C-alpha cells in the first residue's frame, strides 16, 4: 500500500525530545516537496518550543536519505513552468539553512547511505552519528546538476582539495572515513543505536536544562574508536591535492591522467571515468562555487547555489538537468547526452552567467528568501564542522 503524504515523515514526541523520522524507504527516503515542507514546519516549531531540549533526525529502512527526489522535481516542472522546480529548491535550501543555523541540539543518526539532499539536512547537526552501514556521497554531476545544498560551504572546509575531489567525482566515503574527515562526530554500531536513543531520552527527562556537554558524555559511552583502512583515499591526500588543486577542470583531469601512468590505484581510475562521463557544465559550476565558497558563509553559499540551480532549471545554456534525470533516473539507460558535451566547450563566461542574477525579464523567477528574520547567526555553523 502506498504511503500517504502524512506518513512520509513521522514526528514523535517524547518528554523534552522530538524525533523527525524519514519514512519513505522504498524510495530510499528521497525528499519530495511535501517532506521538505513538513520538516521545515516542524523544525521551526521545535526550535521555538522551550520544552524541546533535543531534536533527533533519523530514517526508517536501510538508507538514511539518497537525496532530493529529482523525479518529483521534474514532474513539478512538467506540470507547468521551470519555476515550479525552483520552488522545490527554495524549500529545500531554506530547510538546509534553518538546520545549519539551528539553535537547539540536533542529533542526526546516519545509519545507511546519505547523499545529496540527505547531506544537506544532516551535515550541520551538533552530533552526526555514523555506523558500519553509512555511505556519504555528493554525486550530482552524474545527473546533470552540481553539488548543492550548501556543498560549496561544507566541502570547501575539508582538508586541502579533498572537497574538490568529492564533488567532481561523486566519490564515496564510509562511516569511518566520514569520522576521520570530521563529517561525522561519533561511530556507533548500528545494533546499539536504539540503546543510545533510550539513554538520551532518559537523560533529557531527568534534567531541567541538559547541556550539549552532558549529551556528548552520553553519546561517548556508546561510541567506538575505529581505524581507517590503509587503502582509503584518506591516506591519498597528497596525491589528491596535487591533482585537484588545478585551476580548471581540464587541468585537474590532465593531472589525474598523468598520475594514472605512474600509479595503479582504483580511486584514480574511478575519478577519471566519472569526470569524463559527468555533466561538463555542472563540473565547472561546482569548481567555481567551491573555490569561492572557501571565503563565504553558509548563507552566501546557499544563495549562490540557488541562482545556479535556477539557471540549470531554466535551461539558460542546456537541457542537462532534464537529460540527466531522464538517463539516470527515468529511462535508466545511463547514456546522457550532455550539451555542451566537452569541458573545453564550457567557457568561463557561461559559468559566470550561471552564477549571476539575470532573470529580470522572467516574471516567474523568485529570489531565495532564507529564514533570516530571526536574526540567525551564520557563525553557529563554524563550530559544527
């Protein structure tokens, strides 16, 4: 039986604790508009409720969240105008920003794959619990887009040029690697998660004003020390920096191809293969946004990404979003025909245009209005990554 819209996110209330549970497991908990709307509405309510001491974000099923529901966004657009799709991204980015600057302690339990939009709603949590089942990735360049949901902020804060590597190749990290890179805060075996939740609930119920430090003590009791495997890209940062520090995508790809003649390592081959099959315009948009993102705050990064998303949806230069969704998600022939088809055909002027507000003649375009009226502090985020 199909889930009703009301069932796609479950909200539970325990004394002092609120739980937001993604409940669309057959769709890999991908986020549709209604889920985003409800998560935003409840998150704001919990933040403003003095009786709420802790918010827990988790998911039912084997996947935390595979990202935004791009098929849903495409359907939005097919119903009418491209700006219908932009409304989806406005809601998603407002939720991402709200959770990035959240004023209540937030625990994200990432027991399974967390990708794209799933990263956006969890990456800034006070506590990010990873397990043996966790897989992290930002694979948007493969479906005609570019890493968004604040990726130009949080990926640019990774060591060296590892963020460029993650975003340009869609590479995956496991839970142990996430912990090593600071993308997770605690490694807890999946079988102990329920006990952790119970312990947090018991502690919250017993204290009038539980501190983040007290919550951390409880979580630490369940956490395990883990070691990154020797073949992990975590130990390849020197080579990754050497390649991904290039000034252009062409230079990065050339460096990778040169490295492939010197070493026989799977990550190099995979990086080359992905970059050659990915959306060239998306690759170049991401490289520009992550480079500029290093000197921006989360608010500025999300605003820039929204402008670029609007250009992609509005087909300013190409149909790549729709073609990527068709090839990878709808027809699943996995043979997208990108336009432009080569990196060298994507000019810097095209990228600049995609990052500029130029919708003055389109009455359907609406600017992104982040929830700034509450005077949210963008400095909150810095301590969470």
